[in-house]
């Protein structure tokens, strides 16, 4: 085996060559395309005897069995008692769960800021993998040419649970989104260098695993991610079967199979249908047949499915039978790959208990605001300037996407600010991007703004022009937190962009690519409205129906 750096280039080229499965023949689909037949379960049954399934069903009901219903994360688990068969069954469920590193990037993710009550938000990245690494996935996922190829993260949703647990916000990123990839180091030591050009976001999973998808999200959004959950084709099918059906709606008859052979194979009559198993997978993967046949329509369909599933699970009608609960627990644990911070059923249960605190009416689904490329980039998606950053900022600042008041309160720093004339600040020009050099004079212009605001000890670092997507302020220790926040307030920079870092020895302001033009900082700290372009959908919108493309009706 060669050195890790040398291998990364070859594998990277191999990954890039297959990113757009929509451009391939119909028998080579990604998550967007045709499922085949369902296969059997991935794992075998538990050991018979005291630890067998029959013994587990006879476990006492004295509060030791608790139901875990996952709300927006396709998760339902059962915890049994700690003695005898119950303990063995619990360990069997733990053994089902696959675990990987949370992040494979070099950057340390910033810590959450607690609210006045000391609470912090939770951010979970939900990943749908198109891996063809098992017989079940191969039967569901396409032609032999795709077997064993690097997997793609064709579904990516960030679930943000507010610090006060009053609301849940979800952001989907279209799989066709073009962005810069950070350096990722795989668990086996293979190194994937940072990309010099825009790369399609679903490539991230093939750069060492889900930890690189996490690092890629952090690179783009600046949102700390606490956990991830990944599910593959076979996992979706087994979970959908265990749930017992999720109602979905279309405004016309649909058959996602065009004359050119493209489509998922989904065939439904107009109105509401309860889908499960392979049909649920078809719904989640359908692109051709919904709206304008793009990934954006598919994201809307996924949001509708998730909202409907949450409502079904919360009704509890499918979760009263012990046998069904056990099937659901086994399906969920066998379907998931999670980070090592969620490596037991108990931890998954505790996480789901946090999600259960959010009422359905406070769940908001959204899609990253975007624009489509033109020319050679036709069909590719790019974050929409202003709107995308506004959505990311709201999540970073723990602002509810549903527009309802938040219980959050600003936390005052332990050490108050010194007089502005005594605060030393170093400003650097970090406006450069992969396609543009640093904007001329930006560090000097911002330094002048600070001087005009009374920060007389402001200087410019002309040597450090390392690019940053967002403007940010770093400080080295708690005694300078108040001073750093005073700098942010003077320039209108959100306090969520003020971070503690051991990489600096004093207060350092990086003027990022989001502030290439003269004038005030372009993101108003008082603006707390979800952009219209995010297509927000409330969790209680039971009447939502997918619009069927006329070319795919019957």
C-alpha cells in the first residue's frame, strides 16, 4: 500500500468521475434513482437461550422497558431491563450499531454558547448513503458497475434542536451543491487534501466516511455539529417496514419512469397513500416526477415524509405492541451508523428524549437557499449569497426558523469589556476565495471603522491573508471575551462569530469573503427572518401535497 497522500489523489479522481449519477444510464442510480428488490436483514438474530428474542419478550414490564420514538431522525429503539435476558438483548442491540469518528477535518469545531439558563443547542447531521457495499444495497441500488464504488452522501439534513428544546429546525443541502472540501484524514490514515476547486457536496462521504461530510458542513456553515446518523438503502426499507407506513400525498397520478428510462419507479394515485418498505425508499429518492425534476423537489418530498412520519410516531398507534416495538428497535439499530458519541442504545434513547420535547407545530423544514449554475455548471447548485448565510446564521445563533419568539437570552461575558480605547485589535484581510484573490484594502478599511468607533489600538496584519468564508473575531482567553464582543458590537458582527481560540495571542479580526465590499457588515444582527428562498414547511402541515410534473403522470 502506498503512502496516504499519494493514494488520496487517485481515489479523489475516481470519486469525482461518478458524482452525477443522474447523468448515467438508468441502471446506475444514486439515492435519486431506481430501487430494485428488497433484500433481507443485514444482521443475524441474537444468540438463543436466555439472551434470545423469546426470552427478551418475557422481560418484566416494571418500567425497565421504555419506548424510544425518534422524531425527525428515523429512530425508534427499545431499552430492556439490566438483568438476565434483558441485559443480553440490550447488548445485542448495542452490537447492531455501527460507529465512526465524528469529524475527519483538521479544524476544531467551535463550542456552543450557552443561553442564560446554561442550556446549549444540539445539532445532528442526518446522512443518506448510496453505498453499494452489501447484497441488500446492491439489489436496491443499481447496476454492477456501481458495486464497491466510493459511497455518495446523497441526502444531507442538519437537525438543529434549540437550547431551550422549544423548537426544531431542519436544513437540507441539495446533493448537487458545489463547495470547497476541507482536508480530511480517514481512520486508516489516508489523506484527502482540501479541494482547490468547487466539488459536489455528496463526494464528501467518499473522502474517508461521514466524518468528512461533517467537516464539509462545518467548513461551509460554521455550525457546530454534535452528532451524525447515517442510513443506507436497506436501512430505509427496514425502518419504513418497522414503522408500518407513512402517509404521503401527490396532487396527480405519478409514475416516476420517463421515456428515457429515468426515474425511481414510484407509482401512486392522486391523493394520500401510506407508503412503506421499498415504496418509501422510492418516494425519498424520486427526482423525476416531482415539480421541475430537480433535487429541490426531492428535498421537499423528503421533508413531507419526515413531517408525516413524526406525526405517525407521535400518535403511538403503531408502538403499543411489544413485538412491533422490538422489531422497530432491531431495525433502527441495524440501520444506523453513528458517531462514537452515540455508541449505545442508552445514548440514542437520551437523544430522542430531547427531540420528543419539541411539539410538532414547532418543527420547521427548510432547504439551503440556492441558485443554479449555468453553462458547464448547468444543473449544479450554489449557495445563494446572503440568504444561505442568513439561514446558517440563524441556526448558529439559535434563532427559531418558524418566526416565533425564542426564550434565548444573551449571556454576558464573565469579564466585562475594557474601555474601547484600551482594546488592542489586529485586523487581517481574509476575503480571498478559491476563485478570487483578497479584495484590495479591506483590512485597512475595517481598521479605520474601528478607529472611528474609538478603538485607537487597532492595527493591520498585512502578512496573513488566509481566506475565511465568514468574518470572525478570535480571542485567546476568557478575560478578553468582553473586549472581543465589544469589537463585534461596534461593527455589527453577530456574537456567534466571536470565538475563543488558542491560535491567537490577542484579539484578531478576520475580514471574510462575506465582507468584500466597503460599508457596514452586510448581515444585520437584528434580522431574524427565515428567507423565503428556504421554502420553510411546518411540521403540522398535514395538507401538504407534492406537485407532480406533467411529463410523469398517468
